[in-house]
């Protein structure tokens, strides 16, 4: 990756860093009962299925930038989308304990079993992704290192500072508990040496852990969680790669997204949208009820992917003389 592509926007970075470090401190809160604080910590630790959206500023040895961030976590599986506000460039990091894939970099997607090494080599950023899965929730990482950790709490019982694996994580502000969702961090600053990550969360989505549904069962998870999970299984930057794999497996169905009706974008004559055929692969969570800005952005990604995939599928079927095509 060139310096131009990996530098998001220096001026925007300065503004975001200033915003993250200035402003009012966390307002005083009444002391929390120790038992209540312990219960709240256990709820944050047990939260394995969640999503957040906001802004992130990253710097390391003079290199860095800022971006919008949409992060979806399903157990060990993470899907992190970054978009630069000025250049409109986007990156996507998806993976789990077995490895990670980074899309949006020069030279095409990169993959590695070590996500931190992958990011450092491709962008120059030192980001402890696997540990951040826990740290963004305000809990220590279970396997970040062998040196243990120290956790300091404020008078309200919420964590104020966590030190682990050489990193210092300060929790500047928290979003209060809402319904079944526990209180979760809003402003976070993590630093080690010259590396620094600052996160400002606009909103959290906490989902119930995924459970299998029997025949005829329904999935009651939020639509944005379902759609983010569906997109995480796709090669958003290379729909043709997904098409090749599907064709090799004998799957010639178009991809459909739903709103007031279900459409197969780009699958009609001359690449126009078409009504979704009965056997179309519908992306879960793409329904007409929009759950907020994050869901709207995910729907846009889903439609763009479906259009590129379906246009490639229509072209392939045409090249094969397939009368079952559009």
C-alpha cells in the first residue's frame, strides 16, 4: 500500500484527536454497589454478539488518519469496515481466531493467520485487534498476553483505566445501560509507545447470542445484525470471486435484496434491476424497515454487491447460451 492510500486524512485526524481529548469529562455519578458493579462487569464480559458504529483515529510513528467505523462481532468472528471521510476510500477487515482478510488495499486482498501482523505490514498501524474485541467493551482480553492486567474503576463502578500487554486503555466516557444492554464505553483511548487508537462510539447494538432455530423457526435478531452477518460471509470487494465459487458448485441463483419488494439488482436486460426469481438468494436483514444510519449503510453495501454479482452472473450465463438467464 502506498503512503497516499494508507494515510486517511491528516487534517481530519488532528480534528478527531482534539475532539477525543477535549470536551467535558465524565460527569460525577453516585457510587455503585459492589455487587451491582460485579454484575455489570459480568454482563459486559458475556456480551459476545454486538455491533458499534462511530469514528476512529489511528496513529503510529507519525503515520495515521481517521475514518468512520462499523464493527460487527459474532462470537469470535469480527467484521470491521472503515471509510475515509475525505478520500471516500474504504477498507474491510474480517476474520476470526483462525486468521483474517483485509480488503481495499493496493494489490488486492491480503490474508494472514496473524491479523495484527497483517495490519502492520499493509498499513503501518499497530492495532491489537483481537484484544480490542474485549477492550472496547471495558473488559480485559482473555489471552492478550502473559503479564496479567490491572483495572482501575471510577466511583461509579465503571472501568476508568485498563493496563494489559503493554497497552494503556483509558475510558473517558460511557453510554448508560439501556434495556438489556449494559453500560458500554463511548470514548476510548488506547496507547502503547508511539501507537495510539482513539475511538468515539456513536451507537452500540447488543444482540442476543445466536441460537439455532428448528424447522419453521424464526430469527428475532435485529435486521442490521443479520445483514452485517450476511455481508461478512461475502467478498464485498470481489463479487466475481464469489460467483466463480458458486458456479463451480452449480449454484446459478442471483442475489436479491428486499425493500418493499425483493429485487435482483443488475439481473435484468441491459443490467437493469429485475424482480427477484423464486429461487434467488435473499440477503438476510435487507428488509424495508431501516433501523438507523448503520443499517442504511449496510443496505447500500448489500445492493452494490448484489448488482455487481448479478451483472457478472448474467454475463456468464449469456456466454454459456443459458436460456434460463434473465
